């Protein structure tokens, strides 16, 4: 007697008795489904976005052509996992370079094209130079850590505007040496 294989074809809308859920071709020697486009899983039953919705499929090569900033065989990985993009809605003037403090980041430097540097402009209309909060009851600025009053020209002074970034010292001896000089 010759062994036979009976294949049940599913009616549209049903797939319970069909190989690969009627959404792929079954390799009967390995028992693995080769799912049709946009389906995945061992039986072809799950939907999947083509190229992870982050690229287009080159059907002649069977490869994904990833959109900018995505990579991987199915465009499922970002090429800038550790990158940050910051967009300012208003230009607040030259910002000091990024630096960290015990409480976290106090300032950020970016260029308008997002590559780094400084934002060009002015802070004259920004409350407390955008580096502190205003105590409206007393009319004074409470500066963020690392900032103090400026002279209006980038140096320390008595304007009460939080416009001066205090120097960062590695230790107290360096601070004292700088004050003496």
C-alpha cells in the first residue's frame, strides 16, 4: 500500500484544518511553513508589518530597504539607539555646553540643525535667562544649579538674571586657585 497525504483546503474565512493556516506553503519534509507576505509564525497564522513598517521590500532580492535611521534584515532596529533629538520651538540664545550635576543635566547645547554647538540668539526676553525660575512675589530669579547672576556680557554680575554659568571645578583646590589668580 502506498502512503497518501490528504490535504484539507479551507473555505475562505476558515483556516483551522489547512496547512500553514492557508497563509503559506508547507515544506512537508521539514514541516516548516513558508509564510505568504505579511504573515508569520509556525503555522502562518500571525500578521506582521512588512519590513517592520520602517522600510520597503525589494521583492526582486527578497530584502528590506530600510528607511533612514533604521537597520536590520527587517528594519526592526534603530541605528541611533542612544541618540536624543531636541527641538526648541523658540530660540533662547546661546546655551552653555551640556554638563551634569548631582541632580542631572542643567543645560544643553544644540545647533539649529541638531548637530551640536550653540543656539544663536538672545535671552533678553526669557524669564531668568531661561536658566531659573522667577519668584514673582519678590521679583527675583531662583537660578538653576550651576548658574548665577550675570553682568549682561557673559560674566558674573549683579543683574539677578541667572545668565552666568559658574565654572566647573574638579576639586575645591582648583576653585581656590582660580579665585586667587
